[in-house]
C-alpha cells in the first residue's frame, strides 16, 4: 500500500468553498499539503469533484436489515416504545437472528462505505459492540458515552444518564442519547429531565428531538448541544419530524443520520435526498446543497468532538476523501444527487476503501484485501468482500435475500 501520494482533480470542496485544479498530498494517514503534488500523483479526470468523506452521525449497525418494521398502513406511533414492541416480535428480527452478529455489523459497515461514509456512530453500548467495531472496514466511533433515551421505557444502556454524562465531560467525549422521540407528556419532557440531571451541555448529541418546544430549542442553542435529524425514520414511524427549519435558523449544530434500516433510509445519500423532499413539503422551500453538505461532514465531526481530525479537506487532518463523478455542475448539488455508482474513490486515513477498478494498480491493491464488484454496471473495487458477505447471509436465511444497501449486480 502506498505511504505517500497525491490526488489531483478539477474541483475540491474546501472549507472556504470549491477550488479548482488543486492537488492533495497524502503522507501516511494525513492530508499534509494542499496544492503540492507527491512524486506519485494520481491525476484524476478533471471533471471529478473531491469532498471530505461523509460521516453518518447516527446508526445502529446491528439493525442493518430489511424490510423495515413499522406501524400498520395508515397508522403511526405515539412513541418509540410502541415500535420497540413491534420490532421484537417481528418476522424480520426472527429472520435476522439466523445471521451472525459479526455479519450484521459488516452489513452496517457496507451500507455506509458504499454510500461514501467513512465514519459512523453505532449507537449501542460498548459492552455489546466493542469487539466488532475495530474489525470493520469503516471508522466506527469508539470514544463516546451514551444512554438509550430519556423516558422510563429506556433500555438499560450504560451506567445511567448522570454517570455517563459526567464521564463524557471528564473525557471530552460526546454523550449520545435519543431525546423526545414521542408525543406523550413523558417523552416531551426530555430536555427538562436532562436539565434536572445536570446533563445538558455542549457534549450532548440529541437524536430525533421530535417534541422540541421553542423553549427546548433555545436551551439547546444556548448550551451548545447537537441535534441529530433522521427524517426518513421519523416520517416512517411518526409521519412527522423535528422543527428542523427553526433548529437550523437558531444556529444549533445539526447533523443528518440514517438511523438503522429497520426504520430509516437505506444509506446516507438517500437520506440527504429525503431530507430535501421533507423540507420542501414542510416549508415550501429548498434546503440548499451547502447546508446538506455540512450536515454530513463538518457538523457531525463537531458533534463527535473530532472537527480537528475529520469533516473537511484541510492540511493536517486525516485523509478521508470522497471523489465523485458529478451529475450537476455545482459541487454541493452534485453531492445531493450522487448515487453509489458515481463514487470514483473513497479513502479512510489515506487507504482506499472503494473506487473504480482503474485505480487498483495505482494503489497496488491485491485480492487479499480488496475484491471487485459491479454496481449498476460500474466495475468497482472494495475493501473486504461484500459479495461473500451477501452469500453468507443468503445461506443463513435460506433464500436469495435482496438488500438494497448492498446493490451488487448479480452475475453468473
């Protein structure tokens, strides 16, 4: 594997905006210089666009399976506890139980990797996921504390809100929790509960926030917490989402997450498009591409307290790079419109995860670490073996299972 190289393309999306005809020099795991080539340079098609790799702020990797589990047609939940009951007794979860936990985590990793997300948070207790995260082909955030949610229906994750939040402050970690994912009095008191427990500040990463009042929004703004928006999951379960325009206009750090595929979108690219659709339906306005770009790059990096490492193309940061063949001349719109087959290259810490097979020789890849796949007729290489994973899943469940988040062309 290369230790030093550079990427040169027509347009790179930097913190100050798009810049043209730049080279990104990568040494080891770091992006060391912008504007200077290495002796080994990959000159990309000048029509390609370079971005920071995407970040999925909220997922449950073990729950990466289909079809979705939700309310009866024409009905919606009052609170997420109702969904938990339906999930546990569903045929989908019974089928998923035939698949090893390790393979469930790999399904979640490839859901993210194949859509350009090199970093993801698995909102699950450390004692349940630690043994799986380090072996995934993507970066799964390990430095966090958590609780399940604020209501009395919460699962017993972690050591309790006060202890977990205090631990986050002491270690400068994010404290991640579902908040106000429902509409009865108890669920809509989530911010009050966190305040009473002295557990609401800039470390909080608050997921869903459906019941937020104007007072809740102001408190979150003032104290510097992050709001995680999951419109796909929210509308599927509740036919409503949070007051996203008010949250964005308040200047709150907000990030876009998929949730698990049991309720949410099949990947982060689809979640961006659904977010725009929802915003237009709610407000009669277009959610601009730059805002959506921030929701999946620098904003989640801030939420994870990792903005000095990931989330933007800047010298000194980790070399997590996404290269796209654009469907629109504006780079931000091109990202919103991107499909999996448009990904030309995705790197994590300078190492290639996914890309067009034409770059295989440049990176000196071999079949022991990367395999070839076909997606919508486009030949790609990918780290690991998602085709083999899909074959194991099908053997485990006893039929040719289709999973839209691993859209490999069927061959032979």
